[in-house]
C-alpha cells in the first residue's frame, strides 16, 4: 500500500466574539477583526443569529449565506486598501 503524507490542516477556528451598536468582532485563528456597520450595512439590521451564522469558504473568505454577504479577511485586516463599501 502506498501511503502519502497527509494534507495540510485546513481546520479554521472562527467565532463572533462581541457585538456592539457600531459593529462586531470576529475571531479567526487567533486574529480578531472588527466588522463596522458603517462599512457593511447589511449587518446593521441583521439578527444576532444571522451575524453568528457564518462559515469559512476558504482560509480567507467569510460567508453569511442568509445575508448573501461574503467578506475577505484581507479587507478586514487592511480596510484602507479597499475603499469601496459593501452595498
């Protein structure tokens, strides 16, 4: 039997850690990101259940299917590089 080396660990730990009137914090693999409602207004009227109901589509993309919203982590980590706002 020919056994190959196992693949990379793609398990990603992520969770919403805090929600305020200005936005929410999300923790992804020990890195915390702030998602401001001013930049992502789709979340302003979302329920708590909708905000916490997300999945990682890849190592870099968060997805909220019920809100039809995807966000790349690089945009959250470096918002000055992405001046366009979600509409």
